[in-house]
């Protein structure tokens, strides 16, 4: 309890903590929303891949001093295109194509970052450094959050129908590939924002875990989006509190909280019906 | 009239069928039959532009299919559908309005009313809030037929709609098909159960890597055609039974 009061006192006192909290909340919302579509489309691996594939873009942006959103977007979309290209122009399955492409991008990113000779940056990129967000980082995150919300509100029915029944969408002439790559582009933007809070390695957890948790509680897509964003926010705030209080790394702290919420949902959600399932198996 | 001219489809270098020419009439329920792997689904997908034909063209009343895309409803075989998807029956039927709504518009009162009415027509109103994974195979198929109703299409194509469903659902779907026929729509049904061919269909297309024959069902459905599409054995069994019954 005392630590909770400490945390709130510190929040009132330190700008850096306020910035961290604000960023974490925004990232929780956007990754919860986009993550929902990623898991419903069976693209969890793709989410992981894109989040790793932005690394060379981040490196190039550091080296030449331009906005990392631009660098990351270019490489994220390039990776998505290349994955699609390899899978559709060969007999290789999509998951294999994802494995080949993203590991190559990731490796390239490492080499570029080591060339930039900035090891502290590398550590922050990999594991996040939410306590060091600048005002411009907050602005960028807010812009990305705005883009995510606009994208989902404007294209809600297209995202729904292509996630659920792509063939049907094609028959009435919807450009499903355009929707796919637009989603990939938004995903890379979310990834870059989430880099700050949880780092590249754990971005996928912020995309997948809150969405998977929400999925266990509802049969309505809109509800799932709201719940998933909420789980993201709760994880972010609680994780940050643990991080501040016990001096844990912020990224892993946030991810562990999200995983705990998932575990609770796994046991108690009506859809999962863990106890009932167990009983019926025992019988 | 849906006119298929010289259609050739091949996967890699293996042709599925070549130079298929066939006409589907408005105001008729046309069945497509043929053995497994004969190219029935492939023909449909080529007509729908879901796969690219190597040669040939399809037009509807003189217009290319691309121009009439929003006039087509397709009820596909439900093999890969994600039944855990967070969507209920009503929202699924409502997706039938998306094509004509276009981008940036959300379904309004009229679209919702149309969806409710379609669910009524397939006798599933009380299921409208149910998640789709909690339906029987027949109920789910009726939901997709309801979506096709909402699409208000002129051409309706169904791929094996009666597989694995209960008799009540089969009857309900058949009733809708006949309703569409009365509205002078073009209805195409891929079918597997040879026994009901003449009962269900006005016209028939018999396919086996190419057209074996097509025309009015009671003329085309004869021992010679069935023998050449399926096998001599099957033909003798089917038509002997029929003669015996008479």
C-alpha cells in the first residue's frame, strides 16, 4: 500500500514518470486495437516478424538523423511485401517465408546498429526505455494513436470482413490486398511506438496478449477491441508501477502483467470455461 | 444470361479444364454435377474472378463480370471458416450489405431491416444474437443464404450448399432458391447428390474436365451422359433404380 502511495507521489513530482505513464497508456490502447485484428487474422507470427523487421529502419534513422517512424515504416512494409512475394511466388508456405525474411531483416538491423556504434541505443531498442521518453516521443505516439483510431473507425467494416471472410470480400470487389498492406503499415507504426515502452523483443506480447485476453471474454468484435485496449492500458499502468517500485525493467514488467491477466482469463472466462472443460475431460 | 466462352483454367501446367463454353439462364436453377476433381468449384471461382482463367471470358447480359461484381452473391463451401470469430448471426448477415454500401459508409436502418427480414426468411430470427460457432451446420448454411438474400444479387452461386446439413435446412434453402427463380435471378448450384438432380434443378451442367453436356435437366440427365462423366457402373445403378421404381 505504501508503495502505491509512493508511486502516486512520484507521479505528481516527476515529469519523466508522467511522460512514461502517458506513453504507456497510449501504446497499450493502440497495440490492443491493432493486436485484435492481428490475432483474428491468424497473423501472430506476422506481428512478431514485422516488429523485428523494423530494426534496420530504426538503425538507418539513427544514423542519418531522421524520424524513426519513417525509417521503420519503410522497412516494415518492405518486409511485409517481401514475405508476401516469396510466399506467393514459390512453393514455400507463408510461415516459412516469414521466418526467412524477418530474421534476415533483424540481422541486418543488428549490423547497421553496431556500425552506428551506439550500444546504449541498441539496449533501449531491444528492451525499451520508457523512463526516458522525450516530449517529441509523446507527440509521435499521440499521432500514431490518432492514426490507429482513425484507421479502425474508417475501415472498420473492411477490416471486419477481410478478417472473417476474405473470399466473400473479394467477390464483391474489395481490394483485400490494399487492406492487408494498410494494416501492415499501421502495424509498423504501432511497433515503433511500442519500441519505447517494451522494446522490440516484447512488442509482439503487447500486440498478442491483451487481444488474446479480450478474445476470451466476448463474442463481439467491438467489445473485443475496447477490452483489448483496456487490458493493454491496465498492463501498462500496473507494469509501470512494478517497474518503479521494484526497479524492474519496464518492458518485461508490463508484459508480465499482461500475461497474468491472460492467465486469469484463461481460468475464469466463460468462453474458455476451463473448469467445465476439465470436468468433461475427466468424465 | 451468364455466358461462359472458351474458358480454360490450369494450375501450373496441369489443366483443370479447357475451352469450356456454357450458358446459365435467368429464371432457372442450374445444377452443376460431376465427379470429384472434375473442376466444378474451379469453374465457379473462375466465373467469379477468384482465380485467373488462362483463356476465355465470362459476361452477364453482355457486360464483363468485373462490371457486375456487386450483382453476384456467392455461398462457398465452408471448410476454412473461423467459427470462433467474434461475430454473431445478425452481424454476419449484415456483412451482405457491405458490397453495395462501398467504402466509408456504415450500415444504417435500411440495411439492418433488410438483415432482420432475411433472417426471418430462413427462420433464424431467434438466433440473431448467437455467436456463429454455436450453430448447427444447417443453421450456419442458412445464415449464409440469408447474407446472399441481403446482397440483393442477380446471380447467386452456391457451392455444395446441402452437404452435411439437416433436412429442415435443405428444404428452407430450396424454398429460397425457388423464390429467387421466381424473381428471374440466375441461380447456380454445385451439387453432389445425383438422386435429387431432376427434382431440384431446371437446367443441368455435367462437368468432367470440360463440359460433358448441358441443357434442361430432364433431357441432360441420362445414362449416356452420367456414364461418360462418372462411370458405367454408377450409371447402371442409378438408372436401374429409377426404372425399378417406375
